[in-house]
């Protein structure tokens, strides 16, 4: 069975646009047989990384902070797929960045050159093979996701795993309950969740269906 950890870094946790897009996506992954764990950093006690790098040097793989990341680390080590879910906050909410920084103990700082850049990789006891992104933004254009997409792609590159694709939903308020304009988006998100588990990728056609304009720029 494929194990998935979804991290929803929205300060609105399960009440926000990101959660609305994630719901059918997670259902799709479960329908395809995955075991999905959903984490909300907003509801966890997570100290900011202290920057000592002791998880790389003195105590490889281990973080000295005894907070809620200690229960997240085993889940993350056992997962095959990591889904980063976040609203665009020029570029990320603090909760999401904080969580990403605290993933350092899972990373082996091998400092190897790949395609002209110094990179690391996940430690050998971390099962994550691919990373996907689910993101919502309030503004009209898809270009508002450029930085968030780059962050997720860079994270996958630096941990040496495959980037499996992204669902990017602009003017995400159209997903509010009762607005039928969002129905096709939610359906495509469901299919994308299934496809990610069954094929390891989010197909471009489904990413396009999730990201397409649903109102005119004046209406957005
Ligand atoms: C501090 C802050 C910064 C934001 N910056 C952007 C932005 O740069 N581009 C954008 O499209 N939306 C921006 N938004 C809007 C959110 O990304 C959007 O409303 C998102 O769907 C919220 O998701 P949530 O309800 O899950 O928190 C911003 C919102 C906040 C609160």
C-alpha cells in the first residue's frame, strides 16, 4: 500500500481554500488504495529551526527539539509520497516554511553536484520517492504560483526525489461551497489524486483542468 503524507501549511487549516482543493485530491488517493496522513502545521507545536545543524553534524538524522515534529518524522520516513499543500503568501505562510526547515534531519547533507548545483538527498531510512504540490492563490493569473512552484521543485531536487507535478488553483474563492463553477475543478483534483497514486504523476491534462480560469479577470 502506498503511504502518503500531506502537509497543509495554510493558517486556515481545514477551513481554507487549500483544504477545499485538497479534500477531493486526498479522497482520490484513498480511492486508489493509498493510506493518507494529513498534517496541519498550524495545529502543531513546531519550534523554528535553531540553525545549529546538529542534525547534520553531531547527531545525524536527529533533531534535539522535543516538539510535535518528533511524531511527524516517523510518518515522513515511512511515506512514499509527500504532498506539500499551501496557499501563496508571497511566497509561503510561515507555518509551511517552518515545517520545511524542520525536515533537515531527514536530509543527508552529502553535498554532491547534480546538474551544476550542490545538492543533498533524503537519508537512506526515508522512503519518500516523489513530492507533489497543491496550492491555491487569491489572484487571477497562474504566474502568482511561480515562486511556490519553484520552492517545491527545488525541495524535490535537493532531496533527490522526483517532482510528481502540481495542482495550482488561482482565484481560488471560486471553490467556495455552493458555487457550481468549482465543481469541475474538484472533480479533476479527485482524478489527479488517483493518478498520482496509480501512476506516480499528476497528468498535465488534470493540472490544466484544476488551474483553468473560471471567471473573467474583472469578475475575479
Ligand atoms: C499574507 C497573504 C499573502 C498573500 N499573497 C498572495 C499572492 O502573492 N498571490 C496570490 O495569488 N494570493 C495571495 N494571497 C491569497 C491566498 O493565497 C488565497 O486566498 C489562498 O487561496 C488562501 O488559502 P487558504 O484559505 O487555504 O489559506 C495572500 C493571502 C495572504 C493572507
